[in-house]
C-alpha cells in the first residue's frame, strides 16, 4: 500500500473503458458536472429561475419631444 503510480492509474483507466466504453464516458462526465453545478447552486442559495429584467423608466412626455 502506498501511493498510486502512473501504472495504477492506467489500469484504472483501462477498467473504466471496459465497463463504460468510449461513447458512454462523456455522458457520465456531463451528468457528474451537472450534478456538481446543481449542488453548488443549492449550497449558495441560488435559484434556477433567472432574475427579472430591470424595469426601464418611462420615456419622456411625447408633447415635449415634438418641440
């Protein structure tokens, strides 16, 4: 027991490729990233709804613009 060498990591990578295949790994990683992002948003108190757009002040009086 001790530290993992590069040989150990290559074996782990080979096993992962055998179990999931090359096409499935990006899907798994995308799902993991979305889960982490969702967790961070939940911990920071962020909501999934975007903030409302800022209200614009009403335009000036149209009678004044004609002058």
